[in-house]
């Protein structure tokens, strides 16, 4: 069986570890039961061991049901989601693993149960929720239980991913963040996060410019992304409605109203930041599916 999982951008400015949106960029992963052992193909050699998150998630589902670990073959049929670029590559693997285990082993778990297991592997639900359910999601952890809700997205907005030719590990990206923040900055983020879903639902450009601002993580992570200053300057020069770091980076997400924004960015970026990919992304409203 093959599981198709979308890429995702988490955080979305002020929504640290809670907001996420799914994109029509997909990994398609084939899972097959085997007599014994583990075989992983179609991906880089460094990801072919038992610590591959698709395998880890598959095994975690079996453990949660009191089932013995089984032999498994995993093949990456399509890999459109770049690794360690802030586009939910880890969440995609985990989501694929839990869905495959449930279907192949006929476990009968509800999607909400799989969501909890996937979140326990990832550690937070911000990428897992859009990968599994699609669309714009806002999520939280209530103890060990993950809670998420979907919100509508306006069709009047264009989403552009600026993907640099280098990785940025989540561990490094988290290490530069402050351990504590002041009350003023906390209120700043809370007020903007509360209005961001409405801005995205209405396509309200004026509100979106305000609601994407953040003081919790982006000021510290932005400096880790070489070329981000120039990319930001181009985005604002060409009239971007808003811009934020996708997940922990290194990808940047631009939101615009003008369909001409993407071609302009492609021209500028190819000249000044060669190697960066500029992709106009479409929201995925379905989430992970077995195909």
C-alpha cells in the first residue's frame, strides 16, 4: 500500500508549535509487510535504518495495541518534501507510518487515536495536524491528548515558498530561542495569533501584515538563514502581504495578493540567490491518504 502525505508549514509567524498549513507537495511511501527484518529504499542512505521516522511511527502504533513488531519493507516512491527545510518532512514520515500500520495490520484505530500517537513521536502537533487532516490547522496538547481544529482559507491569497539549497536542523533552530520571554512580548504574540486565522480566512491583507508578526522565535531564527535578508527585501519590494519562516526554517513563506508576485520573485532570486527554489504552493485540503 502507498500513503501520500502533504508537506506543511508550521508556526506561521506567531503560532509557535500550534499553527500549520498543508501544501500540495507530496511524499508517497509504499509499505509492505515482510517475513522478518526491515528494508528501506528510495531515500538517502542515512535514512535507511530503524531510526527512520516512518518505521518508528509504524512500530509505535503496534506497541500501542500490544502487537509484536513485524517485518517491514518501506520504499519512497515520490519525495517532493525536502529534508530539514521547515516543510514538515519528519511529520510526513510519521503520519505515513501511523496510517500504514493501522491499515496494513487491520488495527481499526480512529484517526484521532492515530493523531495522538503521531504527535507523541513528533513531540508537538503543529506539523502533524495539517499533514494528517489538511488545510489550516490550530492545535494544542492537553496532557498526552492532541487537539486540533481546521480553519478556512481565502482563495484570494497566493502562497510562495522560498526554499534555500541548505538544511537547517530543528535542534539548532530551537537552540537560539530564549528560554523566557517578557509579558509584553507574550501579549504581542497572543494578540496576533488570535487574529491570524481570521486574516487568512478573509484574505484580509491589512490584518495579515499585522497578524504574521512575531517576537517569540523568528527574530532569533532569521539570522540562521543565509540570504534571508535579501529574500525579505525582494518580497517587500514586490508587494508581499506578509512573510514568515516556514516551520523552523530554512524555507521562507511569502503570502501575496498579486499573482504576478511569484514570477517577479523567481527572476530576482535566480539572479541574486542562485540555488534557491521559488514555488507557488497550493493549500492541500485533504491531508494524508492511502492511494
